[in-house]
C-alpha cells in the first residue's frame, strides 16, 4: 500500500420554503427566519462560519458544489467550505431535525438529508420538506434516476413530487447502489435485493452470504461488494458469491470504491469499533487503519471518495482526510 510520502501520519484530522405555502406560525431573528406550514417547518438562515465542527459524533458525508456536507447524530448538518470554515444548519435555522442519518446528492447536484423526522432537500439557502414526515429515515441514496429512502421495513422512491413505496423483497433497507450492468441494488436486513429487467431477486445466506443482514453495498466494475452486520465483506460477480472477510462489522452505508487510473483500486470499509479497512482489489490484500494511525475514532460511520484519490472519513470522534496511495 502506497501512502502520500509527505504525510508523517496517514490521517489528517479536520476540525474538531415553498412559494405559496400556507404559513401557520412565523419567527425571525438575527440568524434568519422559520415558518410553520402544514408540511412542517421551513426557513432561511444565515449561520455564522466557524473554525471547527459543533460536535465530533458524525453520521454521514456528501459533497456538492457548496462543499463537503457532514451529518451529525444530534447536532444538525455541517457544511465544510473549501476555505476550511464550517457552517452549521440545525433546527434553529430551518433544518427539520438535528438528528441526521444519511445524505445523498441527486442528478442536479442537490443535497438530500434523511433525519429522524423525514427527508428534506437543500434549496437555495434553506431546506424544503420532501416527505416521510415524522418517519425515522435511516437509508438514503440516488439510484435508478430517483432519490430512494428507507424507513421502517419499506423502500420509498421520490417520483412525481412525492415519496412512493416500492414493492421489493427484503425488509429494513440499509443502503442503495446502481449496478454497472443495469438494475438497482438494495442492501436490507433480509439479504441483497436486486432489480433487473423489471424483476426483483433476493440473494441470502441460502445463496452463500455469511449474513443475511446486508448493511452496505458498493459497485466496482462488474462486481458488487457487500458489507454485513457482523460477518464481514462479500463480493458478488456473475452471480457467484465470494466471502472476502468474516471478521468485520460494517456500518450502514460505510462502503466505497476508490478507482485508480493505474489500476490500484481500493475498497474502503468503515467498521464498528475496528477502524477503517482498505482492500486492495488488484492484490487482494487488506490494511487496517485505526487511532494509532491518526484516525479520530475506531467507529467509522461514513466514507466518501473526494474525487482526487483521497478519502473523507467520518467517525464517532471527528472527521479525517486520508491519502491512501
């Protein structure tokens, strides 16, 4: 594994209204305004930039043209701008709920936020409620040309301006991915669901998985990589299931492919209390990185390729930036 030569440590720690809506309540202040509508709370805020995160207990990552978005477990949503400053969006400036579970970006580059009370979309300087109000939404992704969300036992797709249930096998969705060969992959607590040619199938332990509870899915080339609740990582290629490791507990959605022009592709795996694992897809080797290597915490909740060969890593102890090659 080749790491950036200039780094003495492998990780660098980073920071410690719809028009025409019927308004039932309104409040304003120095930081912006909030309006209560039949669909929930909307608003516009002007939070001040900060030099650090409001909390180190992080849950999710995404990137838009505005910068790097960081979800926290109970301190709202944070935007890290390219100048290194942080802006926090929480309930006081119009965010639906401070408990951010997952983030996704649609085809237009807009940010979607899954919270414990529903889903909102970033619009202008604020956030607009898109649905699933008062639902605990714990999975979110942009697949098959639409935002998909997981709440309870059900998958919902945002179609024609509303979230609509999707009939599919596998309850309690955990993660989503588009398959390179066509179709949609849904990680669930009952296996990996795949829609291909308009038909659904379900891969389970009966087909060779070590664990039916699939927590994360990532696609690299023609292979799908799966993270599981307590039985490691598997690969599915040409309908053949191969177990790569059986000793990792992969956090929901914490799986990412890092392509490399030279062919040194990596799979990044975020685990519960066992750090970040990097799988070299060309040499089939594994490298573990933890707090001894500069990682803020060994509970890795999200991983996001930065697009330049580096990786953003969210943990229960803060944010890190890694140059793995």
